[in-house]
C-alpha cells in the first residue's frame, strides 16, 4: 500500500538496487553493486537514457517505486532500476566499471545531473508486484521472456497451497490481463530453465544465464513434438512430472552448443519447425539420423513419405551427376576421382533401374525389394 499515493523526493544516495529483480541474471552476485552496474550499462541501454535525463532532466511523472529496507534504512528500487542507474552515473561517472570515456562524455554535456529523485514508497515489494504484472508483461514496457517467467514464478508462489495449479494459472492470467495458456506455458519454461541451471547448463561451453536465449527455448518447448520429447505436458497440472533430463540435454545441446564455426545444430529459430517434425514418433529414422550426425535438413528429408523421398533424391542425384559430367573434360588430374565410387554409383543405378522396371511390370509394391 502506498503512503497516501504521494510522490516525494529522496536523495540518490539513499537508493539501492533491488537484488530480487527478475531481469538481473542469477549468475551476477546481486549484492555486488559494481557487477550489477556493469550489467546495466552493457545490457539495458542506460547510456541513451543518460543522454535524455542529462538533456531534459528527470521526469517527475515517472517516479521510482521503492520499499524501505529495515536493516539499512535505504530504499530498494523495485521499479525504475534503469532510471536509477542512469541518474547515478550522471552524478558519479567515475564509478562506471565499463565505457568510462563514453559516460564521461555524456556527463560533460549534461544540463541536468539530479541528486534527488521522485519516488513513491510502498510498504512491501508485494504491493508493487501487482502493478508490475500488467506494466511489464502485457503493458507498455514488456520485459524479455525470461524476466516475465521469473516474475510470474514469484506471483505463482505468492498464491500459496490453497489453490490448484490450474486455478493459479487462471488467477495470474486475470491479474496480468493475459491468457491462461500463456501463463502456464511461460511458467513451465521458467521451471525448465531452473532445471537447466541445476544441471549447470549441461556443461555446454559459454552457456549461462546471460547467454541462454529463453525466447528461442520457449518457442521450442511449446511445439507439440518437442514438448513430448523432453517429457512436458502443458495440459497437465504437473507439467514437469515426466521430464526426461537426457532429452532435455539433447534439446539444449542442439539449440545452444556451437561448433568451431560458431553454428549450432538447429541454427536459426525458424528451423525449430523442422526439429518438431523430426521428433514426431512416426519418423524415428529421421531422429536416428539426426542424432547420428546428419544435418537438420537431411534428417528433415526423412520425415516425408517414401514416394517423395525417392523421387526427390533421384532428381537431386541426376542433377549432381550431370554437373560432374559436364566438368569432367576440364579436370587436370583424373587420379583424384575415386573409381570405386563411380563403380558403386553405376552398380546402384543399374540395380535401381532393374528393380523399378520389374515392379512396374508386376504392379507390386516396394516392400519386398531387398
């Protein structure tokens, strides 16, 4: 509850970061002010905000929302950490851990360097959380997907044990003005990230809570076959009760482990539709091929019907052979050509032709082809 809804001004030195802010990565020691300050500068576009505040001043109509810490007496910035950071650096540019010269340049041209900020004081963080739900999940300043998931987890846990999971999903959906299915899906995604964090990101090099792309991961897990593969049931009250950690490791590895060329097995997130098809249980050969090292594209080819696969591959092979034959007179060293391969191509093509001719004559299926 606010203190009479009044906006008051307090000293910049009486403010501190909110260490429970859902946007700040868990790997950052949030008690370490410099670490948080560095992350805010690098990730939160603080310098542009410094320019704005330095040029126009701090807009009093957008106060920080704070609660007082009983231990220190300082005020925790539950809402407004970017504005707090920008103002702090305008006042204390020498404290910047990175981009010192840029920040010094901003300060040198600033018309305003406020040392007091407008705030509204709340009795508790919980009183502010309800407001943040709409503003940062469905409202005017949406957070990234992982921040939303962590925030919704806080709200979910606040509802206690007196409600079933589906009742909690519905209550949260009403609270933030969204769909029940969306709330459930993003909460499940957040719980999976917690599981991945417990597994230390499956020891994948350079993967952590600052490099993990939750938006792409969330896009993946809501696809039906991918969800089934890792063992989640988005229609269940306990969506993670049958989670398969080995398959979860597969998915995270395919999506985020990079090879020497800085590429992942999946590549762009738009390729997740191909992976979803590969993971359809009726295409077990496609999954086996992909796990054995086949490219996503090659494995996805195996999800088509046999008629389509055979026809397409024959056309591709003929085109490739025609190109090779057209360049044959121009090569300088015929020793580079593997005669055994050419012989095998010829042998396979002859066998293929004879088998096809026989089947066309007998009108039988291909099942008994050896």
